[in-house]
C-alpha cells in the first residue's frame, strides 16, 4: 500500500467544518494572520483577494488545489512545466505560468516575471515518485532526480519567491510532503529515494520555520493522504476533492504558533 489512511470519523468532522465555514474557508486561512493585521474581514477579502501560487498544477492534487482556491475566490497562480499542453488547468480560468522546479533557470524566470507581486500562500506541491521496492532495485539516478524535484525544488522555489511572500498578507509556505516521509511511522520500509526526499523536505520546512518565525512567516508540511491521482493510483482511498478539501481546512487554521509543524490532510498532527 502506498499510504494508509483510515480516519473516516475525523475526515467527516473536517468536511463538516469546511461546509460550515463555507466558501471563504480558504480565505479565512490566513484569516488568523490578517486579523492580526486588522484586515481579515470577509468583505475586505472580497475587495482584495489573496494570492496562492501552486507548483505542479496541471494534474493531480495541484490541479484540484487550483480549482478549489479559484472557487473560493482566491487569485490563483498555477504553474505547470508545459502550460501550452495543460488543457484541464487552462480550463479552470486561473493564471498559468511555466515552472519546472528542477530547473534553476525556470525558477529564476518565474521569480523575475512575478517581481513586485505579493503572494500570500505558496504551495510546493510538485513531486515525483519512482516506484521502487528494495535497495537492490534502486536506481541512484532516480534517487538523485527525486531529491532534485521533491526536496531541492521546494527549497529553490521558496527562496526565489521569498520577497513576494514577505510582501503578502498571508505569509504562508506549505510544502506537500507524505506519510512516507515520517521516520517514526516507517515500519514497512521500501520506496528508497522517495521516503528520504520527503523526510529531507520535512527537515527543510522545520529549519525554514525557525529562520522565518520572527518575520511572521508560517512554514509547515502537510501530507495529502493516499489519493487517486496518477501518483497514488486507482486503489487509493481518497479522491483529490476529499484530500484538498481537508488540506485547505488545515491551512485555513494555521497561525504563527503552528510554524514548523507536520500535518495529515485530516487535521491530525503527524509524527516526524
Ligand atoms: P501526480 O503524479 O498526479 O502529479 C505530479 C505533479 O507534479 C504534476 O503536475 C507534474 O507535472 C508535477 N511535476 C513533476 N515534476 C515536476 C518538476 N520538475 N517541476 C514542476 N512540476 C513537476 O502527483 P500527485 O498530484 O498525486 O502528487 C502531488 C504531491 O503530493 C507530490 O508532492 C506527492 O509527492 C504528494 N503526495 C501524493 C500522494 C498521493 O497519494 N497521490 C501521497 C503522498 C504525497 P507533469 O505533468 O509535467 O509531470
């Protein structure tokens, strides 16, 4: 099994909570932060929507993030490696920009194009999962590529967009990790390269949280559960809609007190 998640009860609570908050659930996300700044009222949000930038948004979880945040009234900057062939994403009606997180030039070009624009929420979502089992089957070029995309990618993108995040009201950096990145929960092994890439991503987020805390920037990692995407496969127990609704509810509640934390999609804290 790729990721096991079986918290139906908690899941229903999250969905109920989101339904109760309604359309502005995502907007209130940074509600706690903007309240502090005195500008978090829903009316204010309607006049001046917040901006989220999502990496790897042409399919899977990134695409669903783009759909849901757009529906909730956010300004969405959705990135894709090949925007011209991102048909489903282009149909969402959000701003689509080119980004390959493993390509330093592509990251620099995105930062250049966004120079001076504020970003409230960065979602480092792009990732790859080479399906390997035992150490003997492991291809080290695949391992390096996985680190490049899953670990260094979020580091590179976050650094490049820090000026934009500092200008934003939301000041939130969310990196999509995995339950497979939890050292404590690792009782089944395998998936060399992927597990380590996500554990390293977790460590990056924790270090960055420490570095940026005094500036009021919130930095967390969230695991999406096991989800029916190209990566998760058809047997996963969650739909993208369920996973993203849950993760948006988690993000909506974040305050600076949560910086440096690791969450499951259903609002449960994850063990490192
Ligand atoms: P998919 O394989 O369905 O989609 C991956 C996305 O990442 C695609 O948009 C892909 O773009 C993009 N991507 C891959 N490489 C790069 C790159 N170098 N630069 C920019 N974008 C890139 O995966 P999911 O949507 O399921 O996964 C999203 C995140 O959730 C990942 O970080 C993954 O590790 C994590 N996750 C997913 C789980 C699941 O069950 N689905 C479980 C745990 C974690 P392209 O189409 O161009 O390849």
